[in-house]
């Protein structure tokens, strides 16, 4: 019978991350932007304040969009 020699599993495999360092930095920045947006939403001022109804949601959406960019950046 012919015996098959199998190569060790660790041979030829590299421990590479899915993203590089720049992608992770951009992801952390996008998370910080989203957190700032949610912080802008809190408070005891008028519920129809410009900051709560327009500025904060735009900041959060920008943070999510920046996160998508950070993921797709090659």
C-alpha cells in the first residue's frame, strides 16, 4: 500500500490579521465618532433642540459610514 505523507498544519500558514494596523486605527476612530454622537444626544435640555434632532444623528451616521470605509479600505 502507498502511504500518504501529510504536511504539518503549521507549515505554510502565516498568522496574519484580517486587517492591517491602519484599518484598526480607522475603526477605533469611527467607534469614537459614534460614541460622541450618542453623547451629544443625552442631556436634559429641550427635546427638540438642534443638537439632539439634527447634529447628533448626523454625527452617528457619519461614524457608521466612516466605519464602513475603514472596513473596505484596502
